[in-house]
C-alpha cells in the first residue's frame, strides 16, 4: 500500500502488511493485554493524578470489543519529517531547528529535543538524501539500526527528520533502535466506547 501526500499524487511511503490478527477483549478493562498498554495510548489510563485513577478499574469491556493487530513494514528506506522544536506551529509547515546555522558543519553539537540525545558531527555522516544535503546518525556500515536521526539543509535552515530503514515498522520511532515494533493496533467501536465510558475525569 502506498501512502500519498495531501495532493493525492506525491508518494510519501510504501508499506507492506504481512499479517492481521483479531484479539477479543472481555472482562475488566483493567485486565487489558500488555501489548495494548505498551503500543497504544490506552496505557495512559493506568496513570494517576494526585493519586486518583483516571478510569473505573471495575468497568467491563462491552460485548464485541476487540482490536486488530496489523503487522506492517516499510518497503524501501523512508524519510519522515519532524518538527525540530516544541514551539507551536502556526501552519502545517514543518518547523526548522532553532539555530542560526545554515550549514551542517556549523550546526553541531546539537541537543535533540525529540529524543534527548546530544549529537556531534562525528556521530554520523554527511550525504545526499532525497535530493538534500543531509547528516545521518550512525556509521556508514551500521545496518542494525531500524531508524536514524537526520538533519538536513533547506532554504538556509536546518531541519530534522527520521530515516526509517527498509523493513522497519512505521511505529519504530526511536532513533538508533535495533528493535522494530512491527505492529499497529486498531480498536473497534465497541472497544473505544468501553474506554470512553470507563473514563472518570
């Protein structure tokens, strides 16, 4: 399956689904499967605010509640643009890094707000990526990482991106990770309604 940009014709990424698995949800919501906690925002329900639960632990899954687990992988290396700052965007444009540097050689060292790592020029290599002069984290022969942090030059500014390697999962978003979380989880309407009714705030 190929995903396209908003114009409907520019390909952004191609992913391949390799398997599907439906998982039924029964009993108390508090007993949801571990992968549902780790791989979705549902896990946020287990947090507390001033010691108070965010949901009714005795709430039950509605009849028919389930989720679909789809295993997907990128076909070919894929670059995902990131906002390089936590500033609130005023448009759909990707925000550049807050730096006066226009060249990669002058940009480093740089502390990434996205992953909390401090990068130096020697932590990667400069290359041409998608037609842009870019710095890619990691050694040239490092094929173990499923994703790598990228900084690239464009219009006199430095921007941030993530290079997802061929075969990586779209959910493998930690730069330098050698473990690809290769599944995407979709809740059905009964599961969503169950969670909505269980929320207590």
